[in-house]
C-alpha cells in the first residue's frame, strides 16, 4: 500500500512510502480511502514554519 508519511525533511519525493497493507482485527472492517485532504497546519509543519 502506498502512504504519505513524514519521516524526514525534503521534497515530495520523500513523502510517499510503501507499507504493508492493514489487516482488520476481529469485529472490524477495512475501508478503502481514495482521496484525502491536506490542511494549512500540515503544510506549515512540512515546511517547518510557524
């Protein structure tokens, strides 16, 4: 599964990582997410600005 993960400084090329797919626990369901948003706080954190 591809995911966006902030683990180091850099450009967009360091954001996308490959992770093993999630496995739902007993009594849980797994839902596919096709889109997600990024808000201003995420952008400022990524750019290391306040």
